[in-house]
């Protein structure tokens, strides 16, 4: 029985790859800095070759296929990146070159869709929920009557680019004061450094740890919480989701995120109902796990998804 998947989560900062087995068990993992442009596809294929080479022949024969969680606009049926601004790609085949190099069927999914799908499944597939993935970028998938809302243009869920303060910091999208410009992992580190904070801060976990003794770190984190609260309340006012479920690397802050966020939402809610908020245990692994689950639906040679 084929029961292993090769999974990749491609982000603007790093590419993560893993061999994932049943029950989301990660058997081998690898990570590298993202090289933008078509080089990223070479890097994925090379990382895949290394991960496969590390498996026993028996384990290698059990690999069903490859799942790739990819940023930007993705055409999953064609296996093509329509547009990935951070990677500098337009109309670039992703599935075909990787499938050709590794000799396995490939499914490509939008990174948020893959991550949110895994988070939602783990939460028991609630009929009404907003699943937010909080990392360098911030995005969300809304589930209504048990289905993901994709919208007419297929681009629903850009929670990160909801403007919560038009006078706020400049966002990567060109606007000011987007949720992501306040609460994205990179934006928080940059704001902390720009105001004189330690430039050696390694990530969100480090920043959150500093909030206990460093007022500047506490201020940056508090601003992020406010932006997230306002973003969720705006979505809540429109859609009133039954609950909000948080995943992604920033959600690994745990109670340091959840408790102030819930309090801030209650303070700022006005007439909007405040839905319960909970954390997914998948944290920053959600994209990788989602990609692996998609790959496990493939059969060799591929009968679903895109295959070589
Ligand atoms: Zn923006």
C-alpha cells in the first residue's frame, strides 16, 4: 500500500519539504531559503531528490505522490502558478517540471487553501467557521454550510490586505495599514527593529518572549493583536462565522495570542457578535500537512490532480 507523501510548503522566505506518513507523521524534513524566479522549482525538485534518497527502498516505493502548497494565484487543475508576486512568477508550470524530475504525480494547491483545509479538518470540519493562517502573510478561508467560500474570482480570503488603519505602516501590497502590515511575522520584526528594538530578534516566538520584559516588543505585539481583532470583527460583522480557528506560525504563540485577542475583540466589538476563537494544534505545519494530505489522494500513475 502506498501511504507516504512528499510535501512542500513554498513561502516567500523559505521552502519546506517533508516526507509525511499516515496521521501526519513527519518522517524527514528539510528547509532552505527561497530563491525567487524559476530557480525555486529547481530547489523543490532537488530537495525532493534528497528527501527520497534518504528513504529505504521499501519506504520510497510507498510514496504516493507530491503535494505542493504554493503562494499567489494557483491554477490547481493545470498545475500552474498564475501569479506569485513574491516569487516573481507569472504563468509558470509548477507541477510538470517537478513531476518530470521526480517521476511522481504532483498536485499543486494554493498555500492558504492547503493550510486552511488541514486546520479545518482537524477542527472537526465545522459547518460555519473562519480559518485564518497567520504567518509572514495573513489569509483566511471562510467555511459556510461546510464548504470553503472561494468567491467569483477565486481570490476570496485576503484577510491580510484588509485595511484596518489607513494611516498605518506600508504593506507589501502598496497600501497602508493592512492587517498584514501590522500583524504579519515579518512586519512585526521590521517594526520592532525600526523603532530601535534588537535587530537580532529571530522570529515571532522570540518577539513574544521579549514582550515579558521589553515594552517595545509588548507594544509591537499589542498593535498586531489590535489589527487582528479589527480584521476579525470586520469579517464577523459581514459573515458572523460560528467560530474562528487560527493556524500558521504566529498562532504558535498560543495563549499569548489567544487571550489578548479575545479580550481585544470583546472591547472593540460594538454591535458585532464576537465568535469564539481557538488555536489549531497544526501551527506552522499546516501548509505542509495540507499538501501531504492532498498528495495522499493521488495514485501512481495519477488519476486525480495533475500527473506526469
Ligand atoms: Zn496589504
